[in-house]
C-alpha cells in the first residue's frame, strides 16, 4: 500500500474532528460484540447493523464506521426524499440502510440478495430497523431473495473459497458445480412493478453487471433509471460503460479525496484518485448536471448524517 493510500482515510479525520453524535461516546457505545463472531454496529445514520466480526464489511464498519466510502457518500448525496431505489447485491444490508434513511418514509427500497445465508441476515437487519425505529424515518424496504441478471430463470450462485472472509464474492454461473447453490434469477424489466421509475440503482454482482443491465433495457432505453452506481474492475472504457453509453448515460468514476468525494469524467476518468484497496466504482447518469451539483460541496456528508441530514423532496 502506498503512502498516499495509508494517509487517505477521511474516516479517521472525521472521527477526530467531529467528536459529537456517533463518535462522542466512543467505540464502547458504537460497537457491541455478540459472542465470538458477530457485532452490532451503530452506523453514522443512526442505524444498527449486525455484522460478522471477521468478514471484510464487518471489519470495516467496526473499525471505521463506514464501508466503501465513495459509494456510501454517493448514495447519501444523490438519493432524495420519496425516491424509489434498488439495491442489487444487497449482502447484509449496509448500502440498503443508507438508501432507506435517505429516501425517507415516503421512499421505497427494493433489496435483492440471492444467497440464502446473507438474505436471512439482510431480513434480520431490516426487521430490527423496523422494530427499533427510535425516531428514524425509513423508507419501506422490500427484501427480494433473488438474483438479478438477463434471464427470468434458474441460475447457480458460485461460492468461492474466500467467501467466508468476504461475503461479497459469490457470482452467478450457468451450470452447477460442487460449490454452487441453485437460485432464482430475474430481469429488472420484469421484476419491478408499478411505475417504471428508479431514481437510483446500485449494482454489485462480481463481474456480472452487464447481465443486470441487459435485463433492464426497457428501463434504460427510456431513462427510467436516473442514476446507476456499479463496480468495475477495469479501466474506462469497458463493455459495461460502453453498453450504458449506448443508452445515453454519462459515465463518471467515483473517487476519494481527503476533504470530500471526487468524480472524474471524459479524458480524466481513469485518473480520478481512489483507494487501491477498494473496488473501482462508477456512476452512470441520465442527469449529469444533477450529479455535478450534488458533488460540488466539499466535505463528507455521510459522516454527519446522524445530526444534519434534512432531505428535501425532489423537485418535479
């Protein structure tokens, strides 16, 4: 890890500077260990989440309070009250929790997670949020125990050896193996009922993102999806970014600066500073001015969300 990467941890800076709300009382109130394997962590947006103590996401939120800072901040800045948002590859619900708080009581969140164990943890976390509302105003969350791809069919979820230490590594395959699970796959075009409007779609499916988008061409062709955040392991342009550009989406890369989030586009997109240990995250949008305006203020809003979030309804 480079010196820059070692120093580029705004989580530590805010932990020192804010000293209020989430951090005021220290880690003894923020983190509660449950047995030898689990912990309940209070996130900056005043949500408690049950995590695995030895798993990648769990270790991050126990130590730093957040996971994948660039994506967390992008969700917080782009989702408005009353929005309909979709989390594809929801895992145990970390990103889902940001969506639910940001969209408010009139918003809707659909969270897709096909792995049975993770789906159960996701459902448990969602139930705990609803049960222990504690003054929070959350969107309605619908947990979907399905994979999302370009098919409405039975598929297989491959579970790699590293899954125990990083629960985000499972991926879809067409044929069964000794380490796969049968799951049901749906297309977004057929799975989302009601008005075809998705204000933000987050996709993290370990290399199968293009299949998700191929199953959403009806939504994409009409720009019924405003913003899309997805993981990308290659430099721009990629088959996924080219596919989305064909439908009129502008592509940005999300990055991390010490004093706020960064977005890069055009010839500078691959130069956007980001942290080497985190996945490359991209943002495709049908409303580029909205994105530029949302990312203009400096600072990390997601850290202060417990006390300062006051979302305004989206203008029409």
